[in-house]
C-alpha cells in the first residue's frame, strides 16, 4: 500500500510539473479553441485580405459634401444628405431606393484596445506590443491604421495547433475582434489605395464597411447598405481630400 501511495504521489507531482511547464501553452490553446468555436459562423474570420482593389478612375459628380478632410461624392442621381444634430456622421441616401452610405470619423481603436488590457503598465504594454509585432507584419500598437490592418489580416488560419502560445493568444484576440469589425456575411476583404485615401474594404452583399485614412492618417469608416461592389468602388475612387 505504501508503495502504491508513493507511486501515486510521484505521479501527481510529475503531472503537476508538466502542467506548470506547459501551462501557458495549454491556456493559449484553450483560448484559441474557444475563439475558433465562437467565430465559426462568422464568414469574415475565414478570410485573409485578397489583392489590392483595382479601383476605377475617379467619377466626376455634380456635387459633394465635406466631411472632415474629405469630399464625399453624391453618388446617386437623387441624393439626400442627412446630417444628424450631433454631426458625428453624415448619411447619403438614394431617393429612388433603399440604398445609402454613411461616413463616421474613426474612434481611437488602438488606444481603446490597449486601455482594455489587464496590464496597462508601461512594461505590460511594451510586452504586448512586442508580442503582436512578432505575429503580424505590422505593429498594431503603432497606429489605428496598423491596428485595423492587423484585424483584417487575422483569419482562422493565423494560428494552428502547433503555434506557440504568443501566436495563439494574439490570433485568438484579433479573431474575436474581427467579428466586430467586419459584417457576418463578408465575402471578400481587400486593401485599396487612391491618391487621397487608402484602407480596407470588407464587402458583403447586404452591407459592407470601409476603413480608410487620408494622407494625414485621419481615419474614417464608411458603411454601405444595399450597394454592390461596383458602386462602392466607384464611391471610394471619387473621394478626394480638401485642398
């Protein structure tokens, strides 16, 4: 009996030692698995960005409305422009259909993400940003542009079973974030660039969203509702900066 108890204790100690050694890997794998499960029905999480959009030549419109630093074209033949009292967004709607698009100034996404971390000390933030930089081609802590780029880059294939715990934790976090940044039924994600703006378009058949930045790195978000990709690309190509 004593020999059995001795072996059981040794086995328990050995098991606890293994758990201690591989704890970070085990918890990261569990987090990644949970993120994969929670996002399984969100199409955007299966997509990494495709090639850059070949936007058409800028289409001249009869009129436009200034929003921030940008001229936003009146795309529809009969465009109604609605500016709410808070003036945080501007809506452009088609009088002849239910289609519309609205532009909003971008919130500080990067700063908000950092502020929600459990360790917001200088050392903790530096460690977080160094980890993210090792996973992505850009440092998500550097700017809102790099943060959005990292979110759009993340897909279910970003990490796998044998990825290290840092990659799993980062990918799981940004995979969950992506469900808030792209429509559920997203079919394509593509970067785009014009003379005045650049960013990413997450396209879906019913509603799409573009995250874009002007040449001064001021960020904007445009939601397109009941508009096809050709129409959306035409609008993006026709947006110009205030001069």
